[in-house]
C-alpha cells in the first residue's frame, strides 16, 4: 500500500454528473516536494479532479487523503486551512491595489503569534510580503498598482497571494497560458524554488513547459489514468499517442 511520505493520496475517486462519470475510479499519489502535472484532452476530467481536491465539487465516492486528513469530508474553507491552495485560470487580484497590498491582504489573519502587538504583526507581515515578492520576481514592483503589471506578472502575483498562506499543496490551472517564452521560463524557475517547502499539482497543455517542470506526469482520459510516469515515458506510450494523434 501507499508509503507514508505521500502528501496526497487520491483513491478510487469517482464523481457522477447525472450518471456521467467525469472522474471514474481514479487513484494517484503525490509525494512531498513533487511537481505533478496532469495532462489530457479536453473533457478528460482534469479540472474536475482539482475541483474535487479543493472541495468545490463533492465526490460521489472514493477518498482524498491529505496529511492523514480526509478532504472529502471537509468544506472548501477547511480544505484551505488544511493547507491546500488553488489558483484558477482567471486572476483574482485587485487591480487598484499595489503588489504589496495585494500580498498583504492575503496574509492569513489568524496566524499571528504576537497577539495584539500590532506593530510586531506588521513587521512580520512586511517580512513575509518581501520574501514572497522575491520568489515571484516582483520585489522591485511592490508599490506598483496591479493594473500596471504584465499578464505574466499578474499570474505570479496571484501565485504569491497563495504562497503567502504557505500551502503544503499548491494547485495551478494552466499557469503559463498567454505568457511569453521568457515568462514561461521564469515560471518554471518559480515552481522549482517553491517546492522546497511544498508540492505542486498543475494542469497544463503547454508540453514545453511540462517538460521543464514535471517530476511525474499523469495522463487523464475519460476520467481515468491512461498513462503515468516521467514525461519521457508518457510521451512514448502508444496509448497516449493514440489519444492525442489518433483521431
Ligand atoms: P478537462 O478539465 O479535462 O477539460 P473537465 O474536468 O472540465 O475536463 O470536464 C470533464 C467532463 O465532465 C466534461 O465532459 C464536462 O462536460 C463534465 N462536467 C464537468 N463539470 C460538470 C458539471 N458540474 N456538471 C455536468 N458535467 C460536468
């Protein structure tokens, strides 16, 4: 059975929409400090898998174990508390706030250890904001309004807003969509920096980016795993070639 060091263990997960199984008896395991990429044709069930993990969609059956907690029994906000962060495709940053302010408002409120000593909390928040802004290549843009940022920088800012909450699992839906080549390369660098403290689960269509980041690739098709392993393994798997090119 699965060894202890798995951060996330998805087992026999199924969700039916009016009898249609969008995710069908799916099992996969994500290790600590792993970048896992889910690929697959449109309608394969990729988004639904992330929706199930973050609690946006309720499973029909099966289990999602995260650090020993059963996520299928928790509400969306409890899943965030448990350490799961999810970035959606459309950015939810505040255009009329600065980079600093966007990060500051995302800092978890309950987590201050300084009680009512507001000035000490402010110092802790500032320190963390600066730390995160460096990870997302925006340290010299802290006073810039989010509206002025490039498309890529906005995507990084939103990743930063999740990172400031220190999630153990960060889930990203097509993070490099619409990015330039240099932004894509920097995004790969960003992900490689942040997995020292967490795992990342990514849905991605850009195969160049998948090659750059994936420790392991899970290929979904019709709600089930078609192939799984290294990028090298899955791209040479005849079943994968058939699904992508055979129609
Ligand atoms: P992918 O992200 O791989 O493109 P999705 O997870 O979005 O695929 O969708 C998988 C399948 O489930 C699709 O056929 C989609 O139409 C269906 N589906 C997803 N969510 C719902 C829902 N809330 N109600 C009904 N059908 C859904």
